[in-house]
C-alpha cells in the first residue's frame, strides 16, 4: 500500500479544505443532522484531515470516530486532532486491501474517506459497496483525482506530462491495478447501479503565485511519476521541470488539479 508523508499531507491540507465541494458537504451535514450520536468510520484517515474538516461542522452532541490507517505515526496525529476537537475516537491500524471487510464489521452511521479512491482497484470499490449496501450506510468520498490538470503559463510538454502522470496513476498502489483518474466516475456509476442516491461536485485544487511550496512539490512529483513511465525522454522532462520551477520561483505560475467529491446514500437510509 502506497503511503504519504506527514509533511506532504500537512502541505496539501489547506488546499484540500478549500477544495471540498460545498454542495456535497451540505448534503452530508443534512443527512446526519438529526442524529444526536454519530458513529463515523474514516477509511485511510491519514493524519486526520477529514476529521478536522468535518467534525467542527457536525451538529451531533456526541461524535464517535473510528480512524483507520496502516501508518501508526499518522494515526497518532489523527488521535491528537480528535482530542483537540473534543470528539471520541479510536484508532485502528489496518491494511485496507486485506482487512476492509473486517474494518467495516462494526455499526456506523457514516463512512468517510478522502484522497483514497483513485489509489484503489475496481474490485476494491465493489467490495466497499457490497459492505456498505448490506448495512445501508452512506459514504462521503472526497478529493478523488479525476485526471484534469491545468497549468499556466503553458509549456509544449504539458499535455504529454499530464498523460504520463495519468498513466502512472493507474499503477498498483497496493490495492490492485489503480483506477486513478477514472476512480470517481467508476464509483459514481457503481453506487448508482446499486440503488444509492448520489450527490457529487468538483473539488479542485487551485494554486496561485502565492503557493510556491505547494506547486513545487506537485510538479516535482509529476516529473518523477512521468519519468517512471518512460513516456517522455529524460532531457525533455528535465527541461519541462526546470521551466515549471523557474515560473514558480518567479511568481508567474498557477495550476488547477481536478478532483471530485460525492455522497452516496443507500435507499434504506434516504
């Protein structure tokens, strides 16, 4: 299972928070507003970004979070956030490829996950839907990368780099062949086929000339990913990265990275 550093998660969190679809978030909050005691399972919780984004907005008098990840260091940070927000939480160290069904054995009112679905396989999404459909639990899935990349100013290799990045996104990340940029659309269709009512909306990262550190981390990551595909020659890729870093350093760069949020509610819970 591929992991993310605490430093990268911290760097991206403000962009994640701004990107979350307000339409989808309102649907989530409305669906659970009448519950005084709310049981939430957060899959792939990382350092707790979903908890920090959602918990302050929930009206439930008691929130009980089950924070699931395989990285114990990140789980420690997530638990600290829960304590700071005065919500009850337990942490669960688990490999979500092998232990998904086990993790979802306990009753829950809401399943949440962020920036996870683009890492998983179609089979894994089928397993998730089987489990939540059997228990009639709604799912809030945020920040699934959808393949859209916009960069300014333009460079002749931008489209080639985007294609290579999207190809790399489909490599196995520990859950079988990853759906990558098609994850959100695939999940939406599958939930709808199983009778779920789905609300969805864009949740794009938007970075301007003031966000140099974030942009630099992204383009370096893209260059590394594209290089692993061998779709672009090393010299051309190096020239593209040098151009991007020069524009970022000069305060002339902006980017948008497409993501999608959705909230899927089973008929029995609607």
